[in-house]
């Protein structure tokens, strides 16, 4: 069974000699593929690669990707002194001392507090090396994520298959009740004619004609055949398809709803009406479930 849910979560972490990488993926249902990446600026170069990798596993859904990078040791960072800026500040301070008799700045800690005099410059990251380190962690998170989606997909498929069996049971009952509807109509028609004509002879040909016309009006053979066909296609997609099926299932459920609505409008029979309402309720439950199927 290949059905997969669009809802899932996966996490992986790997600790290397100089860094720790953590990747989390979570998703909910969505009509299209929508992936949002949340990662440090130093990893911005990896965003497109990450989305392409995720796209190989997921065709649609709203996905949030979180990547955390923790450096375990300094990566060639250094403190840089802006000497020209510092000299300008000191010259200005001397002028203030002379003109306004202010106390001067002499301590190193005081100088370090001057804005932009001291800055930290990090070494350039090796993007190729980082990419090679990030991809395996992302793939590992995706494996966990896919396992969860597959498990949820099996549950969804089993529930839908059970509900399809319920619909087929109702269809069988409707098919048995239609002839009863026709027989009851003939009895009512004959009764009304006898009441009107009293002792006069009843025109059997006329009755047969009226019954035939009524039979055409309430005939739901075509609707039942199409409904059974849709159910069979639905079941095949759930159990045998190796590609995303959510959109196809959504189309089939609309067609199933159309056929049962037509059946309800044709058959003016209390038991059939109850069955139609029951089938529509089941179809709506299936529709809710397949909104989560990829």
C-alpha cells in the first residue's frame, strides 16, 4: 500500500568534529508544494538544494524545514581593530579635553566600548564542504519523515476502504429496493384507477404504459453502475498506485457524490432516501480523510 499522508514530522542530528547539524521537517496538507526554509544566514546557499531534495520526496503539502548549525570550535574568527577610526576618536577626545577640560579615556576597556572600533570577522565558509555535510542529515530526516507519512497513509487508506465497503452495501440495498418502488407504484396506480372507474373495466395497456414511464423516471441502473465503477477505481488507487493520488481521489469522490445525489432525486422511496442520506454522509467523511492524502 503506497498511500502517504501529507502530515508528517522527521528529525535528524549529526555531530561532527567541529560542528553539530540538526534538521527538522514537518508538514500539513496543502493543495500545492509549498516549502519554507528556516536556517542561519550562513546556510542561505543551501536553501535551493534543500528544497530540490525535499521535492523528490514530496509532491504537495505545506512543509517547514528547520536547520540548525552549532559550531563547536572557532572557525578562524578574528577580532579586527579599525585603526583609522580609533585614531579619529582619540583625536576628538583630546580636543574635548583641551577645550572643555574633560577627563580623558585611557583604559583599554573604555576604548573597546567605542562603536565599530572592534569587530569580529569570521572566516569564509566552505560551501561545498558544508553542502556535503548537510545533505546526509537532511536525507536522514526525510527518511524518518517519510516513514511517519507512510504509517499515517496506511491508516487513512484502511479507513477509506472500510467506508467504501459501507457504500457498496448501501448500493446493494438500493438496487433491491428499486423494483419494490415500481411494484408499489403500480398498486397505487391501479387503486386510483379502480376508484375513479368504479365498475368499468380497467385498461391494462394504459397501466402498463404509465408504469413503463414511471420506471424510466426512477431507473438508477446507470447511476449505480457508475458509482460502483468509481468505488473500484478509488480502491485500486488506494491499494496499488505508486504515485501521489490525492487529487484523483478528490475528483472521484465528487463524481460519487454526483451519482448518489441523482439517485436521491429520482427515487421517491423512504428507505432509498434514508440510504442516500447515509451514503452522502459516508462520502463526506471520506472527503475529509483524503484531504490529508498526498
